[in-house]
C-alpha cells in the first residue's frame, strides 16, 4: 500500500475510484490479518492434541519406501505371470 501511495505522490486521489479502492485494500488486509490470527489460534489448539512422537517421520518414510518396494515387486511378478499365460 505504501508503494502504491508513493507512486501517486504529488497527485490528487480521485474520491470515486482511487480513495475507495485504497480503503477496500486496507479493509481486505485488516480482515486477512484477523482471519490469520484465528487460523493460528486453531492451529495451536490442534497441534497440542495431534502431537506425534519424535521418531514418527523416520518410520513413516521407511514404511512408504517399503510399500513402494512391494508395489514394484508385485508389478514385476504380475508382468511375468501375464507373459506365461
């Protein structure tokens, strides 16, 4: 907003268009900040309930890689089975 006003330095703002637009932008920013504060509050409340153990991510990645390995193995076996028939 500051840069927008600095670009118009020395010019008069027209009431109908520029001032109303500037006021709408200011209101949108104010409402966005208020909404972000509410989101942050809810996020903190949920974060306290949904805490994961410190070793959660290593196990998750291990299981994900193992599932991909099994999928690839099963895909190869099915391809060989299809060739035999």
